[in-house]
C-alpha cells in the first residue's frame, strides 16, 4: 500500500481520502494540523508543514494547484498563471492566490474557493502534460496570459516561454489569430510585437518594456562585442551601436547564475567590472547600468539613457 509520504512525493499534497486509505483518521489529521505538523492548503488537502515553510510563493501556488487538480470532478487542465508556473516559465507580480483551470466540459466562468474556472475550447494541440498534470500548451498559455493582465506582466511570461524554446513566435501568432474574439485578447498584439526570445529573465523583459514605454529607439539584444583579434569580449543585454550606448541589467538572479565554482558574489562583481572596462575600451561606448529598483521608474531609466546618447553625440562633434 502506498504511504502518505509516497503520495505527497508524487503530488506535493495528499487528500483526506488518501489519509483514510492509509489508516489515518480525521481526529489524527486535526491533531496534526493543530500541532503544526500539517498544513491544510484547501478543504480536504494537506501538505507537510516543513515543506510548506521552505517553499516560495510560486511553489506554494503549484501545491495548491495540485490539490485543486486532485479534487476536480470535471475534465480540466491547468491554465493561465497556473500553467505558466507548471511549465516553469518566469512570472512577475501576478496574483498567485487563485489557481486557474480551464474546463473541457464547456462550463465555467466562475471564481470560487481560490479557483478561477475558465471556459474555452481546447483542441488536442492546446493541451500538454508536465511531470504531474495536464496543462494548456506553452503557446496557448502565453496567449491566455495576455487576456488576464497588462502588457508588462504578460511580456515577462511570453518572453520566458520563447526564451526557453517552449514555443516559437510563429506559433504564438497562429494562436493569436484563433483567439481574436476572446475577451481581453487586445493586449496580445502589443505583447507579441515586443516579445523576443533573447530577453533573459523578468528584469530584461521589464527593461525592454520600459524602453518602449518611454519612446526610446529599439535596442539590439544580446549584442556581441569583439576585440581586435575577433574574440568575443562581451555580450551586451541591450545596445544602440549607432549611438554608442549600451545597457546592462544587474539582477540578483543574474549574478547568482554567473557565479563559477569556488567564486563568491564579490568575484563576479570584479569580473563583470573587468568585462565592462574591456567592452568600453574596444567600443568607446557608454554603459548605463540599471537594477531591479530602477524598473519602477521607467522615466528615470529613459533619462539616463538619453543623457548617455547626448554625451556620445557631444564627443562626436
């Protein structure tokens, strides 16, 4: 007989019915919740408290999503934000309190008990399976996201799906044509114009959005700089080669990813500074660095970049 721990390992949750089948009665479950050993994530669904405490907001959402799917009495798949997280796409500042599902019985449209039920036609090609559950396909998920949030928030998810290679721009355009009459789909066109697979992470996606919002020229993405011998000395997040300016986004996740074995964060900073100096020597360009906090003020970012444009124009005279 499968144990509660085995069921939890498979789904991240176990149900009251699982507990009863394993010989754990309701009184024992109540005592475990009161003592803090178990967390009731929704009615009739539990997880271990130590695992819940160690989980971040996205992981907790997926635990709740698993509880919803295990309890569902209708044919449904995870969709929208829940599908994006199940596909391991980046999300930023989206509501993680409610689990999104799309019903396949043409019923839905309700929001109740932490679940948003969507009604929609899902052809077989619009459904995929992750390690645990059926979800909307990456392309369908990307377009669904554009119907429930604004351009900036949707761009983070859509760019991530493209960057991970889960869908192509052509696939997104095809899905967009099929969803022209879906409520909220007017945002889709602008998101698809901005989305680019070369945007690496929420910070870069939001920075790119800020440039567009403030009317800056579109930058080149992931621009390679080579020295006199043709060796690549740097790959720039955003570059305006004709204007002699580039932008680097400094995010914590980015620096964590750059840490090599045996290095500290300080080592990465020093190495990145040396790389910046070499790029500046080779190109003569001005570097504008932005951090996560700057993204709250697109106008200030734009002002810094325009100031750099003007400084380079003055040098050229």
